[in-house]
C-alpha cells in the first residue's frame, strides 16, 4: 500500500493506493470460467493512534490497484503521527500499510 | 464464507476496542449487505437509507468526472459534500450492481473524496450523502465512456 499524508492548515489530505486486481464477478467468469474466483477489496480503513480517520466499504467497481483520496480534520493530530491503513477483501485477505503524516 | 465473516467481525471488534462507540464509523459492507446486491440506484438507496432518489435533494453535494472517459476501467470521480453527514456514497446506473463505495463519516472525517471506478458503458454517477439532519442530498453527472470497463 502506498500512502501519502500531508497536513495543510487544519486538514490532513491523504492519497492511498492499494495493490489489488479487483477482479469482478464478470471478469472472473470470463477469464477463469468461475465467478467464485472473483476477489476485490470490500473494506478499507485508516486510523491515527487508534482514532478512525477513514472508513470505506467498497464494491467490485473500484479500478484495479485502487486509488482513493480523502481528508480529515487535523485537530488533535500533528506531523509525525502515524497513519495506519488496512484493507480486507472478499476472500478474507488483509493488508496493512502505514505512513507518517508530513 | 465463515472465515471472511470472522475476519470482518474481528476487524470491527478490534477497532471498537480502541475507539469510543460514539466515534465509530459503520462498516457498510457488514451492516447493509443487500445494498451491495442492488441493481438499480433506487434499490441500493432503499437498502442503505430506506429512501429513493426522489426523496433526496439535489443540493450540498458535487460530483465531477470527465465528460468523456477514455478508459471505462478507470474513470476518475471527485465528490464532495458541504454539510455534516453520516455517510457519503457513490453509485452508478450502468454496472451489474449500482453501489460503488460508501464512505462512513465520524467527527473527524471530511466528506471529500476522489476515486477511480469501473463503468461498463456511458451513463451516470450519483454521489449521495446522508446528512446529519436526516436528509439525503445528491448530485448526478452523466458521462460518455469510450471503452467499457467491466470486462477487464
């Protein structure tokens, strides 16, 4: 997971990219013959020191290697704080990444 | 199947242990499973919020995409809402299911997001926010898709 977090004024702006094929049911059927091979990120979240700053539930329709941009209020956070993000996919795989807020 | 549910529960339980319940954001995948199977915008909204687009006001929300997307596999969408909301969702009316993503909101999140999505063909995207006042707000953008994106 590639994450960039920047504190600007009273907002932290984040851009994150996950590496995931985001294989839809249709593509799974077409390329592998079985819809059971579909797999895509279903939940993606982020927290700074345990405080949730990002929470997205997702479908098969995000692009492959999905990118998301989000923002949260900077109050209570500062440069150097650690942002940890985790995604979970349909088959139960999990991946965590982190960065320091710059 | 069971393993996936266990992991999802585990993730939610772990987060709940660290953050006060009042500040917790909802996992819409776990809480509203029917919304993800809905084939139309109204069915998805009914499953999510118990309302349809006719109940929503076209205000407070903006959604931007190119007028013509050259690659249906990666259509850039910018969405934002200028009122406090509980959740912020993106839907479309061209893919096998309508709901694309739901951003749960809490006291620190800002409803302003960018994503890249798949669109099977030309059609419309809808950004819908559930305001803290209980109202639904939305914006709609119609666009052309040069090369459909659901087939890889």
